[in-house]
C-alpha cells in the first residue's frame, strides 16, 4: 500500500515571498478563501491584476438592477437572430445589435460576489501602516493533509504566526494569530465589504452608497452583520476569543482589536440566511478540517510517480496531488463550477456546462463519485427550462444551456447558444454514476435526465435523403470555436459524442426493461461517418483546411473522438495520422489547458505512451502549473487559473494508470513500458 501521508505532504506548497500569481486557498467545495502570505487578505489590492484574493461561496451571487431600477430584463425583451436550419428558421440570442443594454445585462447578471475581505492591520513602530516590504522571513505552508495554511513572517524582527482553515461543512473561516505585536496594539484584524461587480475581482470598492452593512447583533466577542446589495442579501457572523473588541471603522468595515495578550482567535461564518446557531471555535474547526482532509486523502484514488527514472515524475506527481486538492475545494460543490471556481470571476462567475466534464468527471475515476453527484441535482432542477428551450426551437427533449448562473438561463453570446458538445454530458455523468453504483436505484434516479437528453440528440440530427444519413448542423459551432456556424456540419468530436450518448441511452432502456426507442436507434444507425481528408480527421465536414494556419489553433477537438471518447467510428490509423499532424502543425501556444490532456488521452489509446507523457508535461504558456498547483493560461489576464486543465490532467492520469474499457490488460497502459516510469496506483477506475 502507498504511504499516502508522506506522498501528499511532500507536495505541500511553500511560499517564501509575495507571488501575485500564486496565492493559497482553503475551502470545502461550497466556500473558498484565498490568502496572501499573511494567511489573510492583508495586501489584497496588490493581487487584483493577477489573481484576486476573494471570499466566495456557491450561493453568493449579486444582480445589478436593470437600467438602475429594481427589475430584470425578461426573455421577451430580447430579439433573436434567425438561422436557416434545413428550411426551418430557428432563433438564437447571438447578436447584441440594437439591444446592447439588454444583451450585456443578461451576460453579466447574476454574477458571483466577493463576500468580504479579511486582512491584518499591521503597524510599524513609527506609527505608519506596514507595507509588503516590511514583512521579512516569510514562510507560508499549505498543509494538504490537514487543509491548513500556516503563515510565518516577521515585522521589525518580531514574529507573527497565522493559522487559517475552512470548516468542511460550513461556509466558515477560522483563524488563529500569535505575535508579540498583539500585546502592543500593533496588530489587529479588519473586515471589509464591497459592492458586487461582474469583473474578475467580483468586487467594487468605490460604490459605498449602493449597499448597506448593518449590525444585527453586537454582543461581547460576537458580531453579526446583514449585507444588503440591491435585491440580494447575506449575513456574516463573527466570533472572537475573549477580550477582543469589534469597532466600526468605516461605512462597510469593522476592526477586531485584540486584548493585550499574545494571541487571538476568530471564526467568520458567511450565510445566505440569518445564522441562529453558535459558531464552533478555532480549535473545533481546525479539528473538523483535519479529520475531513485526512479521510479525503485516505479514501479514493492515489498515484505515485516519483520513483520513476524519468526525472519528470516528481513534477507530474506534484500536479496530480495539487489538482486533487484544488478540484476538491473548487469543483466539488452543489453547482457546476466556473472556470476559475470560487477563486475569482471568469465570465462573471457563471459556469459553462461544456466545461463541467473537465471540472468534475474525474471524481468518478478517482473513487470519489459522490463529489460529482453533488452537482448533478441541478440538471434536474433546470430540466423544465431545458425542455422549454428545446421546444421553442422545435426540438424534442431537453437542450442544455451553455453559459449560465444558478437560475439556468442561457446567456446571450455570439458563440455559446450554438454550441452543442455539452448536450451528451449528462448521459456520460449518469453512466459514471451507474458504473460506481450499478443498481436500479441509480437508473431510476437519472433516467429522466438521460432520456430527455437522448430525445434531443435524436431530434437535433437531420436526415439527409441524398446521403441516407443523419447530420449535425448547420448552424452549429463546434468545440473548436473558430468556425462559422452557418457552414459547419458534422464536427468530428460532436458526431462521436452523439453516437456514444445514444448508445448509452439505449443501454439504459434495456437495463430498465423499457420498450425500445426506434428513433434513437435509427439516428445512431445512420449517423454520418467521421469526416476525413488525406487520411486525417477534420474539424468538421466543410473544413478541408483544418491544419492550415487559419484553423490550426484553439482546441484540436477531432482528437476527442478517440481519447476523451472511446472511439465510435474511428479508424485508429487515421486518428494516429491526425495526432501526428496536431503534434507537428498545431499552434499549441494558442490552445487551452485541457487540450494537453486531450492529446495525452488520444496518444494513450493509440499506444503512443511517450507522446502521452510529453503532452501532459509539454512546455506551453497554457500548460503551466503554478506553485499553488493552478493551471494558468499565461496569455490570458482574465484566467489566472483554469480548473478544466487540472480536471483534465486528473482524467488523463487516471486513464493512463488504470486503463480504459477494451484497453490492453497490462499495468499502467498509458505510460511508457520501457522501465522509465514506475507507476504505483490504487483506488482508480477505468475510463469509459
């Protein structure tokens, strides 16, 4: 058995200086707090351009009133652009022309909210506020095994130690501070609250008059605040150790002043409703967090690579361990996550359903299916809206939106409403759940989602008499988003995914002893073959120049047909040719973080294990993994972290270690078999 304690803790991130791109976070899947080297958000302004230090929750959203009034635009307020669909006109909200205000409002609202900044007030002996340069001997560690950040530094030679952790089941931060500075009144804590913003920082600190911070309870050592932002509200309840005092320091800020002793503790709970319970102590919270994280690491899958002769083994192992931590705190909540999770706002904090697979499908392969299942209820919640969307466009079943907030309303976009590769995802998730729990209860739990999804897949495909085949699009925008929807037909990845979705849905009916759905079977039987030219697969049927400089960037999505997917209709030699063309001709610096796991998974299924490893560790500005483990999209200021890259890495490594359905039976089939890699794993499952 693996020594999991040693394996995990050797990859604890250690910070020894201010690194604006790589702060550390604690969280629980529903709530995340991101800190600078003080263990809090003391110098948050310095981080805003790179990676903002935010406090975020799954429930924490804000809506700016439309036109300055307490109202929202309704669907009837929007004009759609009509697209010809084989003689039918179907409308999509893809143009802002003549409706800029409405269009932009719906894109930006609701947006995720920075709930509040918690930082230190550090005073130098001459009375001035401390600057970053006044902090010396910085040594901050994220103890992955305990979910605890321990921050040590000195100010004018005097030590400060801050311990920061998050409760595993409450949206609650717990902090302990020890320092001689506390005894002389030179160290205190400040709580500050912003107005909401759709920007990356999720905060507007300039609009003081647009929100309220009201004191609801102010007892000894306890403060409860009501936060009012337009029609939204939430509460912040703070409890401190005896003798400390809360004092308002601004319209939206409070100071916590310690007694003249060398330590102080406090806990800060953020809640959508008035909290009527007592808060746990720092010690209780730290113990609960430690128990949770020890169980997390002891259960589920684990991979050890550091014993490999290939010197890159340590780095790949580091990325795997840190990605397991980051996806647990960022992607394992009750809603599908945004690209930047609960760290800061990407696309206003909304989530992209085509990315849900990359964020969370890996949990199933790593023995943590419950973390994927936590967010699957939401598909049932928005099912009626998805069915209405399909019905309004003349389709059967449920058409899942692309870019959404918790209300499930599709956001307008020149691209998003025309994407379709998120459509089969819920069937894939359901199948992962069934593989983990192969019983009738699972089938009944997800059958409505599976069958409505399959109804749309079959309805969306159009029968072409001339070729006696079913086609996808136009209009459609494939996963590689640089193609014109009016001429795109039969994108390779989407065709293969349509087939898998229908195959699995047909299996589900058989498992439930239900009657056949002939329309599903007919579409599957006559679905168009994957488009190819000159023995390589194309982005789509009308793109013979797939590998030309005009198209050979963004996602090489045709690889997904064999790699991400098991390979319906794939000729392995043609896919190998395609893989080689991607390696030699694709502009990978213009790809995305999850494209490298795509290449790895395709290479693994084709028996090109060296290419698989090289893809995961290749030198590219989009394949960079920071000190804190985040996959950074280096050329994108709006994406200082990119969790689909972390999730994709975990999917690829699990597949390469444990194998895939129909794959070779030898150990770690996706890794080189020449002795250069020593792969020890346990608790993993095969990929579909």
